[in-house]
C-alpha cells in the first residue's frame, strides 16, 4: 500500500531490556505507544478514502415497513447507501450461530441494530446522509425477561430457528440450557435432610460494558485481484474472516486481514462490528473506506456482559461442611446468540465455585430477548455466578457464626478434587492458600480514633473519603468493612472445541548475526503477548534479536485473544515451533560439524545460548550462525491443547475444561452509611499463575481485572429501560468506569505452582481477578453495613436509609 | 475554512475545515498528528488531552476554529528529539504503565503538566491531577508508579519541574 498508515513489524531487541521468560522485559511497542506513533485502527488513513457510517434502529423491536434512501443518495459527497437488498451474498453471520443480519430486513430486534450503511467523503456528511434515510417502523412490544420470553404467548425472537442447539432447548427463546447434576436423587434428598443450616437468596447482576478505550474502527481497501484488505482491531483475525468472506461473496484467500493497533478488547471484539460494512462499502465504491465508531455508537456496536438473575441455595452442617448447593442462573443474551451458548456452559460448570460440594443441582440458560445482545466479556459466565456464590458463603458464615475465610477454607477444592461436572482437578488448586495469603496481609491503617473525631471539626483530606472531592462527608457516618472472595475460571476454549494456535518462526543470519522472526495471527490487544513471544523465542533459540511480524491472515489461525488462552496457546505454539527450528538446526550441525566436537554425536543434550550451540554444561561448541549456514530455517506449526469433552446435555458431566485458574481478593472499604457512598481503601489479590513469563505484565493483568470487577460492584451498568428495552446511558458521562480516584492501592501476591500440562507450567491470568474482585468489594460493604446486598452494581439507595445505627 | 496554528512549535495550516470539526479531528485527520486519541469525543476520557496555550484541554471539545493563531502541544511534541524520550515517557515504558496504550497520550500530557506545576506530587495529588483520564487496562497502579518514578528522577537530577 502506498500513502497509507498501516501496521509494521516490531523489532523487540531495541525496545529496552531483552531477556527470556521469567523476566519483566519491557513491551516492544511501548516506545511507539508513548510517542504517539503507534498506529491504532482509528489512526489509519488512505489517500482517497471514504468514511463509512451505520444507521441504527431507534426501536428495540419493530417491523420495518419500508426504507427510502432517495434523499440520502442525492446528498453531495455521498458515494453509497446500502440496505439489506443490496447485500451481495450471505445476509447473516455470527460466532456460534449465524443468526445476526448484516443489515435488518423486515424486522429489528434490538435498539441499535444496523439498518443501512453509508459511505461519504466526510464523516459528518455520512452521518447526515444516514439521518436523511426514511425508515417506516411499526413498533412491536419488546420481549425483555424470562417471563415475556418463555411465557405462554411469547413472541419468538427467531421464528423457525435452526441451529445446533435448537433441538435440545426447552423453548425457542432459550439459546442454550445446561444442567449440572452431581449425586443421585436419593443422596440429594438425604443431603437436604441432613443440613443444619440453609441459606437461600435471589441475586441480580447488571449489564456491564467492556468499555475498551479504542473505539471499533478499521480501514478496508479494495484490491486489484477483486479481493479486499482489511486493517482491523479484533481479537481473532481468522474467525472474522470466516464470517466475513461469505458476506462479501469472496473466497477466504481474497479476504486478507491485518491486525492494526488495538485499544483494549475484554471480549467486546470477539464479534464483528464494522468489519462487514467497511468491506461492503469499499467493494461497492471501489474506494478505501474507514469507519470509526464514536463512544455513543460503541455502546450499540458490540455485545455486553450478560445481565443475570440467579437463585442459590446452600445447605451445611453446623460445623460448616457444605452438603449441597442448588443454583439456577438465567442470563439475558439479548437479540442474537453471539457466544451465549458457551457463556452458559461456563456459568453452569463453574456455578458451584471453587468448593468441593458433594451434591449439586445446577442449571444455567441464556434467553433470546429484545435487549442488547450480550456475549463475551472478561470472566465469561463465571463472573455472575461468583458474585452470587460468594455472597452465599458470607451469609452462611454469618448464620453459622463462623469466620468467613475459615468456612471457605474448609470447603475449598484442592488438587485431586472433583468438579460438579465430574472432572478431576489434576493440577494445583491452591484456593485455601490464596485466601490465607490475602488474609495475612497487613490491613491498611485506620484513621487514628476512627472517623468520629474528624467529624468534630478536625481538618481532613476529603479526597480519601467516600464522596471524595464532592465534599459530602468529613467523616460523619463512615464505617469500615473488610471482605473476602475467591473464584474459579476455566482457561482456554472448552466443551470439546479443538482449540489451537499457529506460529511461523524463521531463523536466519543477517550480517553475521542470528535473527529470529516470529509470525503469528495473535491479536495483541494490550495484554503483552508480543513481549512474551519474543521472550519465548529468546529462551528457546538463544537469540537476542527477535522481530515480531504484524499479525495477519497470511499465517494459520492463532485463535482468539480471550479466555486467558493466548500465552498458553500462541505462547505454546511459538515454543513448540522454536523447538522444531532448534531440532532442524542441530540436525544441520550434526551433519556439517560433527567432526569438530564429539558432543555433536554423543547423544547429549545441546542447548542454544547467546547465539551459540552449547553442551549442557555450557561449553560452546559452535556459533549458531555457522551451523545455520546460508539457508534460513522457517517452520510453521500448530499447537493444540489437550482435548476436552462436551458436557452431557442433561447431567453436565464431562471433562469440559482444559485448565482452571484461581484468584482471591481482600477488599477494605469505607462506607458513608448516610449517603450510601463507598470508597474502596485497598483491594489486595493473591493469584496462582503457574509460571509468570513476564511478572510485570502479569501484575498489570491482575490490576486491570481487579479494577473492572470493582467497577461492576460499584458503578458500571448499562441501563436498559424496562418497558422499551432502550439503552439509556450510552456515554462515559452516564456509564461510569473507575477513575484513578475510584481505584485503590492493589497489592498483588503471585504464587507460581506449575501446571504440568501447560507450556512452562503457566496458567492463564487475565480473567480470574475480574471474578473475585466484585464479591470481595461487596463482602466488605456487607461487613461495614450488615446489609444483604444481593445486587450489583450497588446503588447508593441500597445503603442509604437501610443501615441501622 | 482555513485554520492556522502552531503544533509542537511548527506552524501548521489545514484547509477546507468544516466549522463543526474539533481540534482533535483536525490534528488527527488533517495534520497527520494522530497521537491524540479519540476514545469518547464527549469530553469524558482525557485521551485527547493536548495543551492549548499551555493549558491542558480535551481537544475533542475545542472547535478547530478556536485554535486559530494559538499554540498546541500534543503527545508528539513531548519527546526531546529524535530517539530521546521525555522522562515521563520513559517512566511510562519502564513502569509498565502502558498496556493497550490508548489512554497513554492523554495521560502523558496530563502527567507532564502536573509535574511542571508540582514537581514532587504526593499520591493524592497525582490521583487528583489524573482523575480526568480514564484507563481501562491498568487499574492505574503502574501509572502512579510511572509518575512517582519520573518525579523521583527529576528530584535526583535536580531538574525540578523541567521534565
Ligand atoms: S476523546 Fe476527548 S475527552 Fe474523550
Ligand atoms: S492502557 Fe489501555 S486504556 Fe490505558
């Protein structure tokens, strides 16, 4: 491409420190990011590009009676207006089921559903033209909850639905339903009868948004061969292409995707957003097309975390042995399936939490409604359940008069425990140890003499109080609380999915120096995969100069940057491929240089270090470059994790998960009980990461995940009107994410207990901290206020006026 | 309309600017300075922070015409020269304050401005000064580390606020 701004290879050795695994090597893209030169998907530019825009439905549910584009087409500067009838090939797409229309035809099913695409020479022209399109809607009553979705006269969201789950579901408005049953009926009845203490409650989790900062954006460039080049911020290039090619009516090899700079993801880039419109408009006009959502549109342009209603019942002996748990988790999937079915699988299989409970009756389901579509977000179905089961454990401890941590410790799973699915945890599961560690940390000091004295007129820094600079309290009504929580998350794709990643590694001599080029399709979304891949290549090949090729579809799939799987999977692929490169190199050495040193033929282990081939004791026997010769070694290979099984449709039994990951939190809060305002004073975490390939990045993941969990506890919710299913707060003015003032110090304690199945023993880290952070904060508020607090996010009115003196 | 102003010490001119365009749009789309980011275009995230006549502003809320004849400093102007990062930039890289990096340009301008006015801020000062800049990835801990690091280095070097 000429006259464009687009992704370039990233040399990693010049970036700063260069080292192998286990070191806190600095990000290779860090310098570009601090100078402003890093090209994000919204920074791309092409000489004669047009701007794309999407017209979206103002109704959550309506029939489309007609669309008139006449005025829009006539506007100067407008180059294309596309509606459903202009689509050239496949009209629907989707991650798991192809149920989502590229453009609505005769019915819209959610607020913000795309109805038309416009291309113009200025983004404002495109917006104005879209506003001139006349759509005749006949509004329909929206389906908004379980009662309206599955009641006797329920309107079907997808009549005539036909997908791989449709035959098994109890109602066509249920995307997927997964029961989990452990223990037979007789034992179940006996367990219930034996319980001395029972705790049962209903819980609710609001709809959270990923709120990545870099908006959905990209640039589509029509190519001379009739294909298309798309520069895009996504989590999985190949699955985008797989959905995109049929919509464009092109063979996959003519749809070439290159990853551009990604401004965060957190699940929201698993589904496609502007990929199809940008490509369709580019093909239609023959011009490059750029699309960038603004924040308002972003709230309509991607799926959210499923809001959930949960019912839990736990029964225990008076000594605190949990005998049984019963749970029902209802997730609102909104209008289209996205990854709802997999979210259901997680919610059901992880719903009992990291506790060894002999009798389990659980189920999870996702609904089709006219609410905004929901899908992947960090924690993926495990977050909602963790809030509820940890609240249950708090209440159970209170009822038993037992220490909250002790009750958890007593029932915690460990290595060798069985999950409710019957799967054995065949790897370290240090749940009790993580809790012990967070509990043992020193508590942040309380104000001398408590807050009472401050209220009496002493000068205080209000910035450290609930309400902060709003100056709502000088200490009056403030109470401190401490809370704990722990969670369990699966790592990687589950339920029999053959999850794999691919890496191409090239070793060559450049100007007498060995150089490695690592090429994968892994989406670097901020997590630091590029750093780790270079570290792995250095460790495995003993070469300092490692360059990371831009991620694109010219190499095999890397799978998604989600489910904490990339370091495991693509890191695993880089490691595996480097090992193959090393084997080939040593083969050459034995062939060419065997006469020079006996070690070549002695069958002893040879290692690569600092550009040399060495014996195990570190004696150099040859220069890597000399062994390599003129001809580079280039190998592309796949890495698969161990196979998993689908869950049984009626019992949920099956070894469905690859790996588990655990994190525990302790939260300390101060609550203004008069106004219902909360200040989190400290949020400490302990997590087992198996092996920290890059400790700095690992801590960064735990901090980020913990903060998103804090957001869910206290502020983050997409508010959807109950009657109209309309999003009421699509802005950062009204959808609040934690600022630096809302976020407390977050000490992190990292445990490294290797998982023998995983590359280097590592464990996925990104999601587990998002689970336990929310319930830990809520537990602390419960401790401060004595209230049950069965809903997140918490609102001031849930506290104010309810706390007894 | 035509808009002329100084960007990072260099006079720049943009032609055919529509009156409704923001300073952010003109920098990014017309002047080849996409370093300032567009995370919300609603004045809520700080990713577009630039200095306008020395004062930090959200450039998404400044109409392009308002910049006429004035001085604008963006993230691209922070580095001291080819290949030499400003201390605050270096500190962000070293402290691990950058993940996706989308918040980084705005935070750098805001943090640089803080250190100019308050070379030795305590944590409460840092939090207050950066409270208009959202970051979704880091939980801010490493950003605090970076600002502390830059402040400590300037104290050690005796450069005061000249970071
Ligand atoms: S883009 Fe200007 S404040 Fe968010
Ligand atoms: S690093 Fe991603 S938003 Fe701050």
